[in-house]
C-alpha cells in the first residue's frame, strides 16, 4: 500500500512540503519553530504532521522565534528549522542569523515566498527575499516552484540534504532556503493528477541512504617543536561552547601540563567549571594585568589561543603591546585574530593535538609566577566578596559560580553580566554549561535564546541586566510552549550599566537620556502580565536558597535591585586594587 501521508495526495504544494519535511526528519531534525502566516501553510501543515519525531513549536514574534531556535541549536548541537511566511517576516530573523553566523550555530531558515509572477508588481506581503541575509548564511538558494515530477522531487530531496550538511560542515552556521508557493496554500485539490505516484513512487526506496553526516576523523597533530622549546608561553582558553566540555578541558589541561604553560581561562570557557583538571588554571588574569609591574614581569614569548579571544580588554591590550608569537587552535575556517599579530591558525580542535607523556612533576619558574599571582589575587577577591552584604551587581557572578546545581545550563547576557563573569567567576568543579551570544555581542534575543537553551533540558538559569531583558520581553510569549524551567536572575539597575564605565558617562546631559536610558519598569507587574513568577531578592542568602535546588518547571524572575552609579563606582574603585599590592 502506498505509504505517503494522505494529506500529500491533495495538491502539489503538500506533496512538495511532505518530501521536504520527511527528508529533514530522516536526517535527524527534532525541532521546527513555526511562525504563523499564510504563505508558509503547506510547510506548517507538513511539520505539524511529523510529530512526535519533529517537535513543531508555534511562536508569534519572528525575532523571538529565531533566537529561541538559536538557543535550541546551542543546547543540542543540532540544526533547528525556522519557518515563516513571505514579506518582512523573514527580515525579523536577521539579527539571529548574524549571531548564528558569528557564533557558528546551525540554523535552517525556510522563508516562504510568492511565486515569480507576483513579485515586483506590488502584490501584497511581497519583498525581495533573495539573498535576504547577505553573506551571513553558509549557503543559500531559492527552491524551484513545487512540481510532482519524480526528477524534481529528487532534486528537492538532495537540495535539502545539502542544506542540512552545509549548516554543519565545514563550519556550523545558518543556511537559507527561499521557498515559493503558488495557491492553493491550504490542502485543497488543485486539479493535479497525482495518481501515478501509487505505482511509481516508493518512499523507502526514495528516502534510502539518508543519514546525518558524521564528522570525518582527524589525524593526531604532534606538538610543534617551537612550543616545546619555549618556557615562557601561555595558553588562552577563550570563548567556547564545546559539545563535550570535559574532554575539551582535559585536552587543554594535558597540553598545559606537558608544556608547563599556565592556562588563562576566560569566564565563558568551560575550563573554569572543570577546575580540578587543570593545576595551572589562571582565572584572575584581567585583575593581575591591571598591575603594570606584574604585566611587564609576566610578558610571554609565545601564546596559544584556543577558540575565540576572551572578552577582557586588559588581556587584549597586553597581548597587543607584548607582541608574542601566537597560534590559534580552532577547526573553523574563520580569522580569529582581531589583533592582527604574528599569528598562525591551526585548523584543528585542541583534542586533536597529540600530547606526549612527560615528567609532570617538573615545573618552570614562569608558570609558578603565574600560579602565585593567581593564588594571591583570588584570595583577595574571595575575601572582599565574602564580606559584602549589600546587593551590588558584581557579587552576583561570583556567588552564582559557587552555588548552582551540577551541570546547570547558564546563559550569560551581554554588557555588564558577561564582564562580571570575566572578572569574578570563581573556578569550580560544578560542570556548569555556560552559553552566550558572543558572536555579534548584542542584547537582541537574550530572553528567547535562554528559553531555547532551557527547553526540554536541565533546569536552567540566565544572568541578565534589565535593558537586555526588556529588549526581548516578547520572549515571554513562548511560556505556554516552553517545557522545563528557567530562572531569570535579573540585575535591575534601571539602565545601561556598561555605559557608566565609558568616558561618555562624564557628560550629562545627554548621558542619562541617551546612554543610561532608564526605563522605570515595575518588573512585578510585567511578570504578572505574562503570568511569570516574580520575586524580589533582598539578601545573598535568599538568592542562594532560590538557586539550589532549582524548580523543575515554570519561568520565574529573581530581581536584584542595584544602584547603577554605585555599581560603576565600586568597579572603578576596586578592579585595580585587587592586584595592586601583589608581588611574585
């Protein structure tokens, strides 16, 4: 008996949509985000009928939907489909497409469109959707108009397979398919005779051989001779979200111990959350390098950068000033050196470096100097933070690093939260899974990304400021489709705290109106509007109790109200003091 879904008998559009969604299902697609609209009707119906293998989630706001998909793809490591109607709907995906491109996150964007004869003639809800996302997609094309011809169905199948592969290799990222449909869009008869499919179309034969591509195994790369001959080298563990964080951290630790080089671990690197693996872990480098004497004394001859350059401006300035010989270890095809130094890109993963067994009891003076500085500055930081009872912004990151349940997914918002994590995130062995949008470093889609990360995953947490949350309050519309738990730790300083750290802060007016931009929002009322739980946190003990254990369901906001001016002043007063009196 012919095994095609009954709905696909109705018309050519529905047959086309069935082939597309069935191919994706067999490739391994498990999540499709559907934005409501008319032109996308055939595909919306087809995705809905692929349940439960593909979870189809309807999300009203396209920008929010795109960032939710981005979060899901981050959490799972697999491509997620985004579907929308014609017109400006697809334009709302743009900021998430940019982030996916720079963060190397696999997204499959399906924008449906009017047929060619209805373009450039002021037909409603029609814009130019070809190359809508410029050069950001890994690959992009427009599909042919739906056809019941077996050769054209094979073309569709192979184009979808190629799209799936290009979203993942050689570098993960977004892929865009523009898909035109003629009427009828609903599953109504269109006069086509599809009866021949009964005898000529054999689904198991047609879809045979479809498989999710697996990465090619790489040969082990020996340690370069120059590294082994250098006793003043450092490893920078930069911004990274590896799929196997423990293996990643272990590989960095083995390299570090073989070379006797310290590991300067970015706050967004998993290395700080698997601290016991690495005896040469340095977490306070940003604070250490504010001491000019220490910065000069610790200047390296060589640097291995694993992944993207860290957030720290102090580190970047120091590397730029000292001009060491540098290597970047990352399998992508992208240029990861914004400092334009004497840099060699090794297009491999750190796990592929062949580490020879050495005498790990030996240690160099250089690595010991770094470890001594780390121990002293870490002690000052911990003692200082431990004595602070008032609610200030900077302590939140320090405290959260020590109290989350093991393996908690944590999304860290841009602007000040990501910098406080860089400064103060304490090394731990909790295996926290840190996530972030550090591709374009924007605040777009902060809440939606966090919800996408948390959906059907372990109970999750986001650390965010008030402006980043307000910029994406439409994310709360996802609440009825969301499965799982998300705690939003909201630092509410009523404005843009990061601008307080910049020179423009001294010029008011116009600073407060155009940069500080206080919004004066009552978050308890905002949460009530969306039926989201809200609690005002007034002590650090209260925050600790709310973060461990975490609930299994619902979305809630834990609001910490701080003083933006005082927070900025505290940083200005203290960041240079932590290492000011340290000698090694």
